[in-house]
């Protein structure tokens, strides 16, 4: 895999991290294709970029991240034709709840996921994800 392709995919990961730490739903949405597949909780769901931006917007209004760091380097694999890729990621995170009955409560957790990406012009966009979260 060429370094530039790996660097481009790792840049997507860096943008996702920045979006979480700054609460920027638009930046987070810029990492997604128009539609993505999400596997989790025993279900497979198709979600639009607009829905994801709204979901992250509401989420980021209710929490503030103080930590979102890799526990191990992301594992990046690119298809032979260079049009698709996947990345395995394992992070640790800490956030504070901002609203509701849990306001002020801090939460520390680990999350691991595998995300699938497609090349759209010069951009790599997420088209699928399956993830898990465990509290620390």
C-alpha cells in the first residue's frame, strides 16, 4: 500500500478525532458517504449523511470529550485496485455529560470498530461501520 493512500485514510481518522474533541458534527459528517451501513446491536441499518450529522449534532451538544486517543495504531488495509479500504481502530475516551440527570458525570470507555471506506475522487469516505463500546 502506498504511503499516500495510508496517510489519506489516517487523515480521515484524525478528522474523526478532531470532530469528537471539538464537538463538530459537520466535520464528522464530512467523513461519511451519502449513505452508510451500520451494524450494531444485532441490526443492520442504512443511514444518510444528513441523519448522521443530526445524530452527532445532538450527541455533541450533550457531551464534551476530554480524551479520544488510539490505544493501538489503526490497522489499514486497501484493496488491490485502490478503490476500497477498511480500518480497524481501538481508542480510549473520556467525556463529561452536559445535560439531563447525568449532567457533570464523567464517563471513561474504550471503543473498537471496523470501518469500510470507498474512494470518491480524491476523498476517502466511510460507507460502513460496526463498533463496540465498553465502559472502563
